[in-house]
C-alpha cells in the first residue's frame, strides 16, 4: 500500500526469509564463525540457541551457503519426529534409497552408516542441521547421539547442529541426555541486534527494497530498537506498521510517533488508568545487584523508589554485569531479575569471593573486580588487570557440573579431583586430597569443597566458556 508512496519496489520488512534481504550483523557473523569453527573441529554436536526472532534460521541459511561443495547436508525443519521417522528423513535428505514400506530401524541405521563411511573415504563431510530442536524428543536426540558414534581415530563422521530456543538448553540438561551434552563442542547463544546494528538493519532492508533516501529518522530508528530490543522479527513487524502509519499521515519519513502507533496496533493501547508512574524495573534489578555485592564493596544506601533516574553507581554496576554476560555469549540480562538467578538457566553459577589475584588467576575465569569507589571492572583474556583501588573482591561465573542429584555431583567431583592429584593422594581422605589440590594450585587451603575449588574444577573439566587466560587453560 505504501510502496509507491515511498518509491519502493518491494516490501522491505516482510517476515518471509528472503535471501535477498539477508543482513548479517556483527553478532550474526560471530555466531556464524562459531558454527564454522565447530564444523572444523573433531566433535559431534554444535549448539546454537537464541530467543524467538533473533535470526537463528538466518545464520543457519548463511552457513549452508558457505559450506564447501564436498559437504553432504541434511536440513530437518520438522523436529516433531519419532526415532524411525528421523532416520527415514535423514535418508531422504541425503538421497539414500530404501524400501519405504519394509524398512526397519536397523536397516535405516545401516544404510546411513554405509553412507557416512563412503562419504569419509571420498573426502566428504556429512552435516545435519535441525531447526526448532527444542521440540525434539529425548529418544530422538539419543538416536542422533548413537549415529555420531561412528568415527575415525581423529574425527566424527557425522556432525549435528542443533538450533533452537533457550528451552533447548533445559532439554539437554536432562539426566538421560547427559552423554549427548558432554559431546557438544561448540555453543553459541545469539543475541539481539545492538542499537547501531538496528539502524544499519533498517537502512539495509530499505535500500534492497529500492529506497533512494533515508525513510526513518534517527530518532525513529532508536525508538524501533527500544521497542523491539533489537529482535529482527519484531523489527520487521514494527517497521512495516510504522511505514503504513507514516503513509496514512502523508509524512515524508517515519517518526517516533509512528513507531508508537505501530506498538499500539501490535500490542494494544498502553495502560492509562492511572497517572501514577510505576517504579522502573531497573530499580528492582539494581537493588538486587546492590544487595548481592554489598558484602564485597561495603554498605551503601539503596536507590530511592522516587528517584527519577539511576545514579552513576548502579548504572555502572549494571553495565559491568552486561559485559560479563556478553563475554559468556549470553543475551542482555533482564532488568527485573536477579543476575545470579538469571544465569542459572544457562547452567552457570555466580561466585563472589575475597581472594588474592593469584587465586583469581588460578581459577581462570573472567571476573568483575570491585573497587573501593563501588565500581566494577571486567577483566578477561588479554585485559591488563588494574588492581589500583581494588578491595580484594571479585565476581565470576562458572559452568555448573552436569549432575541432577547430590550423588551425581559428588561422583563428578571425585572424578575431577582424581584427574589433578597423584595416585598417592588418591588413597587418602577427601579432606587431604582437597588440601593437596588447593595447595598445589594456589587456592586457599580449606580441605573442603568450597566454591573456589568447585569453580577451579569446572574450569578444567571442560573447554566451554571464556577464560581469563586461554593459554594457561590449554597448558593445564
């Protein structure tokens, strides 16, 4: 309706996945790089997660276009399959012929195994991409794991890329899938667009559609980002409605009020029953963070509910938490949720300690260092550690062990400790083993499984996640 008015040749913000409108932001490119690197490794499973509409399918399509011609690919779009249907779908995708009426699970598995072996002999790689993988049944995931058991001495013959919403991570935490979870060698949680990328995204799609001038004011682009939080699918919906609103008013460009009108149409009018301003969710988040770090940085007053805008301290603390989340590949923390409770959904745990710099380096995870002026500085790989004004307290994230019960966690700890103490110490009591480990690694010697020791074990149990010093991690 508005295309002729604005001089457009096509709809710029259709939600259909048109490859002509493919825009890879910096974060999408980073996700693509993680997937590509994962395929070059020797593992069997790669995980890509993200909220609804963040562009996971966009990344997967871009990946398919970049794969070499020697790659055999199977793209499963419908995950609502049982084990037999999955095997049959894979045979169909790979072009493997079989008797559809009489094929058994063993027949299909054998044909797939023969195909993978032959492909490997001919120098071809087999890759399976499964979209909306959060809907896969545990039995189907286990069947996939069994298929990846086929391997040579240095690599798997089948690579599986699981693409889904954050619920996929919950699914993979299930007890019966712990073997599969341990085979995931590359993970990436795709984040929404930044404000700058949102502006480029809007401009790019308009240009592809034939626009020869900017159609969104800078303020309107910022408003679009604010309302959609940078989620591409929502941006398409809002921008399409905003263009229609501007056309209705005969406006030469989209203004913030047109975005507001689009918001009202898509979500209903705002609640105007009361003139009382509700407390911003930021204060609830900031208050929770302040309480969490109070023991480390000293007591100070909570933000007043009537404060019109956040003070510099709480703003900087929230920004530091955002940076720490970003280093782990997590989305932007919500404003109305306690940060440490929020990271638990990603199998991570918070750890706040007062220990020496040597002990922090030994644990080897990126950290927020708290200063006497109540600020928090992020230190990560390649960052020079500035201890000026540091009060000795820091906050880190670490990966929790994949254990669903206290007994499994205890077994995991025993196995990890055995990896790092000599056979002589393994015959001694748990207390003596912990003391030996803590002393040798520069940790505070308690003879107990304290949080610092747990974080140290976690950093050595898996390569997953960032490190304070990647080089030291590899050497250990």
